[in-house]
């Protein structure tokens, strides 16, 4: 069982769970997953974890590596898309319209 650093589940998917299944650690794969690479994490291991999320049903994943100011975007059926530099914004696109992340806020000082 995996647990992301941050996630989002579509309302209709959440409502499909029974009331009992919504308590505690819900056994559902989020639609959108965000993982933050800590200094002790290995990039290859965390990228593998992101692939597990996609296999389980996630539609979008962001692996954020603050130390290198990089983000790796994961989408089913697509190659991993790297974004380098925190002078930009990420958008969750049609999955979560209007959701934006200003990467500069994540800069290590």
C-alpha cells in the first residue's frame, strides 16, 4: 500500500466508496498524486513509485525534486516529462482545471 505526499481524488470516485471505506486510510488510488523527493530519497526508487501510482489508476503524477529544481510529470501512456527550473508554474490541465503550482515557492533557501 502506498501513501503519497499529497493527492486529489475526484468527487465521483470518492462517493463511489462505501461510507465505512471513507474512514481511516481509504483503499483508493488518487487521480492526482504529488511526491516530494527528500534528500534521503533515491530518484530511481521514487520514479518507480510514481509508475506504481499510474499502474494503480492515477491519471497524473508530479514528482518534485527541490534540490535540483526539477519536476517529473507522469501521465498514463506517456513518457515521463521533465520540467527544469522553478521559475514557472505547473498546471494540472483538464484533470483539475484551474489548479496551478508556483514552483518558485518551493525553492530551497
